[in-house]
C-alpha cells in the first residue's frame, strides 16, 4: 500500500534498516549460547537481618518520565527506519492522509519485526511524532499547534519554555540531543534559503505560517542551541477585542479612531512582548480602504485588513556578505511609490531619519513602533537613533524634526502579572525652547494587587483637553467632551 512513497526493494531492507535494540541483541545472544554449558551451583544466601520492609511509593511523574524516554528511544529507531525506507523525493506530493498511512504501516512492520509491543495510545502518539519529524518540526509541532502559546523559547535540547498569558512555563517537551535540535533548526532555515553553522552562528527566519524565528547555535550558544519563536496570530484582533480583553478603555478607542482617521502620525512604544505589533494592527483597522498603504518590516507580521496594501520585507546579507536590503532601502524606495501612509513594523536604526522625513513631507498618518519604556524615553530613543545614523545635527534641530513629525505616542506595557495594557496616550504639542513639550491624555492607573498577584487598576483621562480637538472637528470627528474627564470611581 502506498508503495510509491517507499524506496525500491524497501521490503528487503526493512529488517536490516536500523540496528536492533539492546533487548533484542541480548535475546539473540542468549539463544546462541551452548545448551551444555555447566550451570554453577548456587551458594546458600546468608540469612538477612529481619528488617521491616516498606515498599517505595510509586511516583507517577517518574513512571511518565520513563514512558516518555522509552517512546523517545523507539521513535529514534523508527525514524531511522523511515529515512531508509521512504522515498523522500516523493513526499512533497504526498497527501497528509497517505503519508500518515504509509508511516503507520512501516512502523507497524518494524515494531513487529523487533518485537516491541505498544498499546493503542502509544502507537498513535508514536505515529504522530514520526509524521512531525518527517513533514514538520519534530517536538515543536505540538507547541506550534497550541493556540494558547504565544512564544516558544528553547534553551538547548532539554529545556523548552512557552509563554501563555504573559507567563513563562517549562514544558515536558524535549529533543533527543543537540544533533536533533540542530537538524530541526537547519530544516527551518534551509527552507527560506539561509544557513546556520559555526561560521554563521545566528539566523533570523520566518516559518511557513508567518511565525518569527531566531536561532543561535554553538559555539556562541554555550549550553546548546538557543531558539526563539514568536508565533504568528491567525486571528486578527480588532479594537473591540482589545477593549473586551481590558487592553484599553472604550474612551481611548474612540480617541484613537479619531487620531488615525484624521491622519495623525503615531508611534507605538513599548518593551519586548508588550503588544506593540498587535496594537499597530488594531490601529490600522481605522484606515480607510481608499488609501494606499505600504508596510516595511524585518519579518512580515502586520495583518492589515485594507484592500490596497503593499508589503515589503528587508533581507539580510548572504554568506558572502552581499545582497542585503535594509529597512532604510525599502523606505527610500517606498517614498517613490506614491503611498498615502507608510507603516514601519519597527524602527530601530538609521531608517528613523527617513521615517521622520516621510512624516514631515506629505505622508501624514504614518505609523511605526519603537522599543521604549515611556513616551519621554521614546523621544530620547528617537534622538539616539538619529545620532547613531551618523547625521550631525544640533540637538535643537533634531528635536524640532521629531516634534513636527510625531503627533502621538501610544505606550504599551506588559505588567508584572503578565497582562498587557495600553498604559499611556501622550500627545506631542510642539517645542518650548530646546525641550519637546508633551501632554498625557489617557493613562492606566494602578490601585493595588489581589492575593493572586493580579493588578487592580483602571483607565482614566487626565482631564487635559486634546491638543488636536480642532483638527478632529475639521475632519468631522466630533468627540464628546466627557471622554477627557478623569475617572470617578
């Protein structure tokens, strides 16, 4: 059955495709022992001291661990047999059902051949793991299919952490050894035309589902290869979803809708994993469908719902150090493509000067994200990036450029209980001398902690009237004055 997926004469080599397990070798050796071998007489055992024997308690965790180790050893042997028997060149055209049936048949034959008995659940688990090894990413497949997992962090072959609801937990998923982990890493990066080895020990890539992948291998990674996977969210979270999750308030959503619709330039600021990209996706839902939008990212993560969207992705240099296309290169070219808005996934380098110039030269309503812990820190980071770009400008000129380009800074934060909140919305109102003047319009006010260490707090307006109220009215966005009144609870 399904013989087109097997190599020629696979049936002949099935029994010899992999070394027999130690148990089988031991049985074979015992059967070859001469029957007439003398049996040494038993020496009488000394009477043992009469001690009260207490049976050791059976620990379920240790039994489960031994079971997983046993299945892991069997899986390694079955995988070797599959590699010897399957026609790997034909697998690309094989359907999932056909390939699973073929793996099940080869595995069943091999288990009978070597005399290993597994129950139904163990066989199903083994067949699924073997399918994941052949067509997927091995042990990582179950975590990638788990919708509750946001990040997968691998610290060597024996430690795999996942993030759920903002909290990191250690899983019981492991790789067999470092070679197994390196094989999966190589499978991922080779699919996108890249490589990772001792001469090039780190790599960025994107999985087939759009998830962001980063790996660093020995000798740079001392205790085993390090892998980080930021999973791609299949569902598109709208503003209503984020409000229902408690990421921000309905009043803040109403204000942000007016800000995006009236083409204010917005920067989403926050730390790693604080929800910057998710916030940027949600804000983009307020953009009209008759606007031309160009997105520029290192790894394509934005999921814009508009019709007219052009997506660009930067490219690292090849092995020879050539062929790199930076975000700045994409941004320079985007300015020649008649965009109404430009959205940069993350500004982290010299492309900042082109981004600010675009915001200042007719591309109102552009958006980007930066890494910063507050709105004021975000402005300082913009100044530092301009300085690192090698552009020598007086500090007042730099700040004047920022003040005229950026209208709004939205601060996203991941709090200590793992929840993500939009903790501040700050407007940039201009310059006062050499200082950029800013005013906070909304904030998240923390009140205390529950016994379960969950943060208690609420969103509130600061009582400051928006600097862009007249602009909102001119564009037909009439915001009720009540949304700027402080929370009274």
